[in-house]
C-alpha cells in the first residue's frame, strides 16, 4: 500500500478504493468492469458500507484509503479469549521449551522475582515431559520464593511449598493443583494493579488489530464486568468485546438487570457476553470427561450434574442471558447437548474436542454453536494419539460438524494458543503446522468455511461485504480463498477498520 500520512489509527475512512473483495460477498457484483480486473470502491458512511461500485465509477470524496488491489474481508473475530491472562502472559517467562520437570525447575529458579515477591512462569506442558513434576523437585530448585508454573491449558499449576503456603492450600506431593483450585490460584496471579492490567490489554488489543481482529469474546474467569466498564470509560476503542459471566455471579448479574448484548460502555463496543459453565477439564490435565479411559486408566469427570446445568441454563435464559458450556470430552459434549435440549434453548459449546458420531448432528438440530480452536488440534495431536488412543468418539471433528450444518466459530483460547485468527484458519485448512503430514486430514475444512468461522460465524450469522453491512473490515495482501497454509498463517494485514475507523494501518 502507498504511503498515506493523512491516515493513522483513529482516522475515519469514507472510501476504500481499488480493493478486491475476499470471502463472502465477492460474487455480489456481476459487472463487466469488475469482472475485468476485480477492483471495486467501497463507500462508508455512518460506520457502515453505503455502496460498492466498480473502481473509479464514482467520484471520491472525503478520506480515501487506496487498497492498491489488496483484498478486503470482514473483520476477524476470536470467539474464545481469556483476555487478561493472554495480555499478562506476554510479559511472563515461558516454560514451553522445557523437556522435563527437572529442566523446568532449573529455568524457574533463574526467573527474576516480581515486585509481589513471587515468580510466575507460563506455558507448561507436563503431559509431554519425560519426568513428572514433584513438590520436592520444585522446592529444591526454587527455595522459599513462591513459584507458580501455569500449564498451557490453564487447567493446572505447578507450585512449590512457599506458593502453597501463600495460597493457604495443603500441598500435594506432585506440587500440582488442578481445575477449580488452579482457577482460584490463577485469579490471584491475575490480580494485578488495574493500571498495569489495562495497559497490558491495550497492548494486546493493538497487536490483535494488527492481525485484522475487530472483536473477541472474553471468557476470563472472575467478575470482569466492572473492569470492562472501567476500560470503556477510559476510552477503549480498538476492539469489540463481549464479556462473559460465570454461574457463581449469576445472582449479581440478574440483580443488576444485565442481559447478553447489553452495553457496558457508552460506545457500545463492550457488551455483556454469555453465561459460561466449565463442564469438564482438559486433555493435557487428563480431566476431560470421556467414555473410554485415558492411557493411564483415568476418565476425567464432570463439574456439573445434568440437573443443575439444565436448571441454571433455564434460569439464565429467563433472565436474558445466553449460555455457553466448556465441554472437551465426549461425555461432557453429550451432557451439554442434553442440557440445551432439556432447557429448550439454543446455546454455544466451547471446544467440543471429542464428539461421538451420534452427537455431531445434534449441534445443528438443537441450535448449539460449536466454538472451537483449530490450532489446539495440532498442539494436541500427539497427546490425542496417545492418551485418547482408545476413544471411539472423533477428536476435533471440524469437517464433520460443518457438513452436519453446525455453526462453527473459531477462536484461540488465548493464551492457550496464539491470539491470531490467521493461525486458526491455517490450522483448520491444513491440519498441520510443521513438516509432518496433515493430521486426520478428513476433518479439514475449506478456506471459505474457515474464514466465515473466523468472522461473524458460518451458517447462522455470516459476515458479508455488501451495502448496509457494518464496516468492520480488514485489508490483506493475499486472496484468502486461494492462499496456501503458509500464506494464511503469515497473512500480511495492511489495515483494519472498526465501523469505518482505522484501528491498524501499515
């Protein structure tokens, strides 16, 4: 793109000139001039696309962004983010490279102590380690400095004795805390000064806008509503945010009269999201609820009984709140589908990593959206092939769900995987991100499906570039429907617009 010094972040654009339409909407203009070179001008007014015409057919007025033949697509959305953790993890030491517990403990001992008097490391994947975590090993390496090593899947934390004392938890010989105990500890690790938290989130938002992102669903635990109100009042303007709530705060939400979609700021960029249930655990922590046992004989467990899930979903729906259920194992998936069926309301499911063949068509039939993270399939392919080798249900069944009519929504689960929608699109299309052959390639989806799942959603709410559509747009270098997996993963983003306002420009 040309040097356009008049345009910067927060500029409002009246015309995107000389663009090619990528994704849904590219077939809308059957016009000889468009068919000749594919170029169009998009006119923007009041935050929406007001007109689309063959390039040069209408006189330009106002602020013009010349795309120089680049592709314009709907702005991308990440449907599953733990926003504060993703932002804070950027500034914390990673342990992801460690091959075993001994190496991880040595690395932890070398990490500087925070002002709070503790060490925090992230990215542990102990399911892959040759030697297992123990309390004694971490104590020997780290001494009396409270030390926390957070698993990549966020479902467990390895702590030394000083950290157990600080958290007032009885230590386990492994040094591990899992599931709700780990979530409670994570909340204390994320309880940083408000100014520091908000600054970290602003940096994360700018990085996200640079990848074409215009919105995310924040599924951070704890009561986040007031924090997002604060950020909105301070002028948050780079991304749309839907902030989830959790069952332990349902009484508070109802008492405040909040419903899904309600504004939390004057601009309307920040809204109330869904009520989220954590139905089971994770693959890496061996706590996802499965029909067949894991390699070590465990089967995981449900966190909610069906009756309680149905009652709470029903109450939430009556109060104007949509519900979404974290379900990774096939038992959790079936239970969540049963709950929505019994409650008689549509909903959403997070992850759906292991799904029985009989449950795949139920998503579309019940109106349950599948909020999935394609990169997880690649990060977990070796774990899936070993720990879930005896499962009869299908792992990461993206193509099967799509073919059955389910509405796919892509996300990152950041910081579990990188907050970059192009990485998720590439993973869904290629089913590999290294020099190995595609993993279970029959579950790959085409680029059009992947792009739709990374914008407004597929069949239920497709984002189409057409007159009247909100001007949440990304201008990218390569045709997304013809790009290779490598091109998708590294997609150059020239500019991002939020309701016609520039949030990123290169």
